[in-house]
């Protein structure tokens, strides 16, 4: 964007008018590699393909998923996806082009990658809790970042990975190229070098960042706008929004920046505070009408119509954590304190919206969504 005066307002125009949809809305039509080869499914036909919600539980030390119909889990069936080898899985992110699921495991101090595939249920619908399709792990656990205390991860449409480190005031980026090398076993995660954006520029590698973890908005670059960063979200136009817990309760912020530097860029534009002091955010999500964020206790807010108009959408949660937009008019909220997932409408920015239970899942925290093409 040429101007940063009203950044999110510009971003929302891109979300509403661009032919490509934001990262949260994954098109399965162009993701044939995800569908298991040799299955009876026609990978070019999305008719009957499901909308799936992947959920993490640090309490249960596992990742599970549900199939969604009319904003509820089909048959209330929670299917296991990864139930071994995890300690405290918090945030998750999914990239459909590569079938990559990324998991921020705070206990293991790693960000992990798994390769997933979508396939018809082998044993029929009865063996899959009434579901016709299932997610399976085709490529087992591989660390892509080590020695990191990260709770939140995100991935953009190009496959670049982003994560926040609250204790170090960092917003970090790992390029799709490097992730591909790690997945193929060419580059061990332990060999990655962490650098600032300016250091990456000096190395001549700020965009592809091969074998580098780039701290885009560290405390030195972002200043007070990177203050205990929490959840983050990426749109389809190279922008990132993140929450800051802040130095004291109730004094958080929601900040907007550039996720993908322009080719040849020697510096990043300074990030922009969207709303002033807000209730400390846990997670954030772009949507067409607003930027959503879950607060540390009870509430979900929307930042509406550009900067600094914050609306309390609802304060009926117990401990809201992960929040994700479905690409249409709905978002899903992980109520960690209620052991349940709820849907909320996002078409209008107004107080007193009504939540609707999607499914119970003990200790639910983070989300990724897999959506069939429209």
C-alpha cells in the first residue's frame, strides 16, 4: 500500500475487492496434492469436500479436528489427528499448497511441521464418526524452529511462516524457501541464524531469507508497538496484524504492519497502532468487516471501519483464546476456560452478538481452518 495513514481501512478494501481470498479461506480446488493419491476421490472435483476445523489442546497435549456444517461439528465428532509427541501445543497454522500444519509447542520450545493429506474415510462413515473425509498425517513431526518460546504462529498464502515471541518482543518470519529445505531434510532447524530485518538486507537476502529467521518487528524496530506480542493474523495482501499483551493488565494494543517486504526494500514501514490502549489481546484475526481480537478474559472485540473504533462484540466467554475467520461472515472462538468452541457472526460490527456452540473440546486453544472452494 502506498499510504499508511489509514492502514487497516486500505487492507479491508483489498480483502473485499481482491480476486484472491485471504489466507484463512483455503481453496481446496487448487490443492489437489492434499488429496491422497490413489484414492477414489477426483482431486479436481470439490463437490462434497468438507470444511474442517483443526484444534489444539495444550492441556490434552494433542491436535484434533472436526467437520463443520452450519457452524457446528458434524455429529459432535472430534477426530484425533496428532496425539503423541507433543507437550504444550498452542497456536497452529495450515498452508494448503504444501499440506503443511505448523504447531507452536511451548513445552518443547519448538515450532513443528507435519505434512497432512485429505482422503475419504477408509473404513466408511461409521468408523469416522459419521464423516466421509478424514485428515491423515503423511509426513511426521519435523522441527522448523528450535529453542523458542512461541505460542502463536501464522502462515501467508505464499507459505512463509510467522510467529511471535512474547518474552523477546519479536515478530519473526521464516521464508517458504527455507521451510521447503527443512521439510526435505536439507537444512536442520538448529542451523538457522536469527537476524534483524536490517541485517538480512545487509546480507542481500531480506526477501527469501535462506537459512535465516528474520525478526521483522523486534523491540528495536517496532519500539513500544511490540510489547509482549501475542496472536497474529495475515491477509492475502502482504499485511500482518498482531496483539500486544502490554506491560500491565488491560493496557494492550493491536498493531498493523507489513509482512512481506517489497523486492529490494531496504527498510520496513513503521507499524501502526490500530486502536490505542485496549483490553490485552490473546489472539487476532482479519475479517472483511473488521479486525477481531479475543481479550485475556471474557470478551471479543472488533476494530471497525478503520482505526480506533473498538466495539465490544460480546463478553460472554470464560477464557477466550484462539480466534479465526472462515472467510465469509463467521469467526470461531476457542473458549479455553469453557472447554468449547463457539461461532460468532462477523458481518456487522455491533454490540451484543450471540455466540453459538460448535463443539466441546477440553482445553481448546488454537485453530487452523480448511475450507472447500466456494
